[in-house]
C-alpha cells in the first residue's frame, strides 16, 4: 500500500521550493509502441484526461521535454496519451474545446 501522506509532503516541498521544478501527474502506464508526445492539462478533471492511459515510452518522452520546456516550469501537468479516445475526442472538438495543451506547440 502506498503512503499518500509521503507523496503529499514531497509535493508540498517541491511546490514551496525556489528551484525550477515540474511535477508531472501521470496516468496509468501501459506497454506498447510510441504514440508521440502526450497531451496535458493543468486540471486533473479535464475531459481530455478521461482515458487515463499513457504509453511508458511516451511518459519518458514527456519527462525529457519537461526538462527543456520553460512553459512547464512551476507547473503540475496531468498527462494522457495522444492516441487515447479522450485525447482524440478533444482533437476532433477543435483547439478551443478546453485548456488542454500539446507540449512543444510553441
């Protein structure tokens, strides 16, 4: 069993830090071929995140992107695979359907 109190305390300390940080809130991880850089939202309840799946390789790709993308500094993005049903539904609804973002779309 995971001790959530430890995770909450660790995150609180990161948020209070003066350093450059990004806390990536991942979804359930799955094996499989790369689908591309995940999409993200600032809000955990965002409909784009409903599928709650990200390929392991794509999660790693996002973590590398977070190291070099200043847009993600002092953010806590929640991510989902770009080919999941909820991400595809968001893409079909158009760019202004909600505040979900594609990293690297600078």
